[in-house]
């Protein structure tokens, strides 16, 4: 078993559930789209960036922390809900318990809606790093 498989086995990530957020698995690589929502909004991601994944109902919490290991990988995918032209490789760093970083807590830092990729407010980043 590879390190990645062991890490994902221990954290019990269900890729079937998070695939609707743009994650795809190919040959033990977990990919996420850089360009989503038909390019209506774009987040520039660089190697070594930290990426958090917010999962909606029933969790309504930030559930995962990843480190970006590769960016701008050409990848063509399109369906009625999603278009991808480039993806990134990410490594799971941590999985959080439901409610630890709930939407209600995020509101304390000025986040009133999560509809796609966004930048994290500095104060929230400091809070997460201090808390966890």
C-alpha cells in the first residue's frame, strides 16, 4: 500500500462524496479543477499553497486541509455542471471533525457564503493555525 493510500484509508475520505466538488482520482492521484464554474471565478494556486475544502450539508464545515504539490496540469473534462482545463495535485495534510470549522464559525470571520473557490481571510488562517 502506498503512503497516499494509507493516509486516505486512515482518514476515511469518501471520494464518491467529494467528487461532486471537483475531485477526481486517477492512478492514485487526487486532482481538483483550477478553472471551474465556466471561468466565472478563478483562483490562482501555486505549489506549496495550502488548500482547505469546505463540505456543505450535512457537514457545513471545512473538513480537509491539503498541500498543493503540482499545478497547471492540462486536463480536459466537461459535463453539464463542471468544466476543467487544468488541475492540480494535492496531498492530504489533515481531516477535521464535523463542526470544528463550521459555517457558523466562518461567519465570525466575515464569510457569509461559500459558492466556489475563494481566498481565506488572514484572520481565519491565523485562527485555524492557532486552534489546530
